[in-house]
C-alpha cells in the first residue's frame, strides 16, 4: 500500500531531479561565466542529478516492486546516500572559494574530507551489519539503533562550514554572507531532523533547496561582476578619453604663447594662466570618480575657451545663460561638448562661430544645453567624436542617471542637450 508520505517523498525527489536538470542546462548555456565556475556547477549538478535520479529509482522500488527486487532497493539506497555525501566536499570548496582563499591549504576542507571518509566507512558497513539500517525479506527498510551516527559526520561538516563563514564574515559581502548562512543552515536543520525522524526525506528537501540557493547566489554574483566589469570598462574608456587631449591643441596653444611673448606679453601671461587652469582641471578629473558641481565644470570650460578665443581671435563668440547652477554632473562633460563645438563647428571660411551655453530647471530635471552655429553634427565624419559622445553619454547614465541628445540646430549647427534628474 502506498501512503501519502511515500508519495510526497517521490514528489520531492522528482522535483529535485527537475531542479538539478534545469540548473545544469542554465549553467551550460549562460555566457560570461568563468571556466572555473562553469566547471564547478557542471560537476555539482551532474552529482545532484545522479543523486536525485537514483533516489527516485529507490523510492519506486520500495513502492511498486516486490521482494524480488530487494537487491535494487539495497544498491540504490547505498548509491544515493553516497552521491549525496559527495556534495559536502563541493560545498566546502564553494564556501572557501567565495572568500578567495586557497581550498587546497584550508584546514576546513581537510576536516570535511576526513569526515566524508568516516561517513563513507559507516555507509559501507551497512553491507555487513544491521547497526545503521537493514532490509527485511519482503523488501522492507528499517533503521538500526545507530542510524544517527551515519548523519553525524555530514551534520558536523556543515556546522564547521557555518562557523567558518561566521568567523570569516569580513571576507564576504553582506549579500554573500547572508546567502551562505541560509545555504548552510537549510541542510544542517534538515539533516539534524532526519537523524531522529523517519518518514519524510528531509535531507532531500534540504539538498534541493540549498542547491537552488547556491545557484541563485552564483547567478547574482555573475550579474554583479558583469556590471562591475562594464563599469570598469566604462571607467577605462573615460580615462582614455580624458588623456586624449588633442596634441595639436597643445602645440598650437604653445605656439600662440610663443608669439604673444614678443607681441603682447600681458596677453601671453593670461593665456598661460588659463592654459594652466585648463591642464590642472583636466588632470584632476582623472582621479575624480564621482560627480562635480556644474560651477567647477563651467570654470574648466571657461579656461579652455579663454585659450581658444586667443587662438581664434574674433572668430569665436561665447554666450552664457546659466541661472541654474545647483546640480552635479560627471567631470569632463561640458568641456568636451564645447571642444567638439569649436573643433567641428568652424566652417572652411572665416565666419564667426557662435556658441551658447545655457542651463535651466525643467520640472524634475536639470537641463544643460550647448548650441553652436556652423557645421551640423550629423555631417561630421569622425569616429573619435562619436566615441567621445558615447563616453559622455555612458558616464552620465552610470554616475547620475542622466541622458545626452544631439539634434540639428534651427538655422544650422548643432544642439546638444544634457538632462540630469534633480537631487
């Protein structure tokens, strides 16, 4: 007769098999996963699939087969118990590796390995003694008086790992720490209950739930690392962009200073001062990983424009309309936009280039606009300019959830608009 406990155990086992199979497939097809992590979870889920599959066969043999299949019940009982224990060394490896320690030199890993060997000896003794568990001729299964000893090594192993996580909590992020505690407490509680309670397969429940927890935690880790890598790549591109100060701009500025030293020493001094301020703020941006005030960025831009206005005397006209200054933005946002306007806005003739810089508070947005006459941005065939715009756009998104749009200006030229959510 099949009771509800046996049916529930079978459902738990089938669910565990499904979880293991789906985890295996997900791990196999996930991209941007390190080879080390992929190999670990491949082995982990293969063992878990084998464990749950053998467990299903074992339960079916008890529920539906007669005494002639006692040999199948006995073999599958041994195999699923052995396979479940193999997850313990893997569990210890995972916990240790999460804290960036060498598992080969870890005392915890060695202790868990010794406890696993003790478990293996106790389990193997079931072939020769009735102390742990035994079978009756009618294919019945019963626990022996010392059954609790079989589950003692796994319980101690999980307990040691739990203590290790608590002692080395500083090695984990807050999320990792809580995930590992839950990952270890679940099978520990289930194994402790299973020691003295027959009926429901609490260990199977614990292993299945714990497997989901460990894999979900791994997926979150991968997502966070992918995001960190994206931010690091963005930061590297930012640094490269910041370092790519145009050589011809520096050369032309120095040559202008050279001629002014003889023609107008006072103006030469002013250019040197403005150029020095420009360089100082340009390089200080390299070490700034946060946003800066608009006023600071505007000062940097004015220092740059002061130099350019000397070089293109009478051909660049700047208009400022910046009543709204109470907002922050990534360093080197406004200055490169204005530099692009100067570089690409000037036509082939000697027409005056008009550049306007305006700010406004519109609803919950701080809006910065740079508009220039001259050549339209869409007509610019320059990969460098597009890369610079993409870098500015990405920094705005990452640092302040801002946006950047480029549109043709009525009457010719380009309008660049930066929108930043108000704090």
